[in-house]
């Protein structure tokens, strides 16, 4: 009995040592003020990751990585887009309190989706989340789908996910469960302005894209939704609302609307530049120089001069 307890204690110590490689379980300062909205300067210059030497470009790449991962994981688990969007916002908020250098984004993203299912009252079995996440993370390994069903690997990865969930809740002082998304305000805005189908589709697609960015950390959901409808209508050369400043009905000032739309246009342009194929290399223009008249030597046997320029360059009809 004593040996069994000692073995169990030793295995637990081994697990805790392994766990520190994936996720930081240090106590974090609780978010007493519940400040989940930040300025652009705070996001770009003063995030916790910046203090650990991760620059803005690297953090933007990591942000895009866990959003893509969450989209794949959510589709694999057949959860709603609301769950996926909620998990993305949870990750964005978490990494404004914790550093990427100390917290594995795949673990945090998986825990966020599991927590989002609880928050949106759309529970998903932990076993399904564990298996699906493991298979995506190790998709390069053909044996991963078999290995995760082994008791040792399954329980170890499950403990990582549960540890990530505890860290998410502790970091946010249990306020991550209250996540507001732009979907409801968007539906209200579209109904209010009697939007046509193409405008509604474009607006929903825009909102899906905005949740992958830091807009949800800068502006409240109703501001994002209102600006999205206005931007989508501008792209389609359409007019919405019964009056010109219809956005005032949704509590958005003209100054704020212009500011948000400017941010959205910058994000669209940055994405366009990133996905645009590289331009072809410039064609080299060859300037043909007329050779200066020389007094060439005469070949002793053939009786005609040698040229000092390459002959193959002038192999055109009528030259020779």
C-alpha cells in the first residue's frame, strides 16, 4: 500500500513537471476592474508578450494561429459559430493578461473552446474536445489518432486542458464567462435598416473576420456591428437607414464610426497585402548598343573581319 502511494505521488510530480512545459500555473493578478477594452497603443506596445521579447509581428501571427485552430476545432466538434467566436474573444482577452512566452496557445485555445461551450450553455463532452484537439495538433503524425485513445496519453492531455481552464478563470476572476459578441447587435442593425440579402451576408462575413483581430479588444460589440453594416453598404454602393446618420440610433457617434471604419479598412488592406501573391520579377530591358567602328583584324584564310560582339545576339533575318 505504501509503495502504491509513493508511486502515485511520484507520477503526480512527473505530471506537474511536464505541465509546466505547456502552461504557466503561476498565480496571476486578478482582474478586479474587469477592463477588457484597450487602446491600440496598449495592445501593440504594452501587452505581456511584449515584455517577454515577443514583437508585434510574432504576436499577430500567434493570434492568427489560435483563431485558425479554433475554427478548425469548432468545425470538427460541430459547435456553433457563436461558440467559436466566444472562444476567440476569450483567447484575445487572456493574452492581454498573460504572455505567449509562458502559455502554450494550443492548450489555451482548446480550454477556451471547452469553456465557451459552458458559457453559451452548449455543453460539449470533454473527451470529444480532448481527442479532436489532439488529432489537430498532431495531424502530421499518422499514429496520433490511435495514441490519444490510450489511457496514459488521454489523461495527460486532459489534465493540460483542465489546467488551462483553471488558469483562464483565475486570470479573468471568472469574468470570461460573460462575453458579448457583435452577432446580436448586428442582427438588430440589419433588421432596423431593412438590409438586402447581399448586405446581410457581407456583414456577417465581416464580423466573423473581425473576431480574429483585436477590434473586439478596442470597441464594444454594438459599435463593431454598426460600423460593419455601414462599411458593407459602402462597398456595395447601397444606402441604408431612413436618414443619413442612422448609426446614432444605435448609440454610435459619427466620430467613433469614422474611427472604427478606418481601423477596419486598415485591417482589410493589411490582409490583402498579406494574401496577395508576390509580384513577378521585373523584366530586364536590354539596351542594344551600336558597336563603335573599329579596324578589325582580317582573318587570313576567310577574308572577312571578326566581330567584337556576340554573334548569337544578332541572329535575326536580314542581318547576316
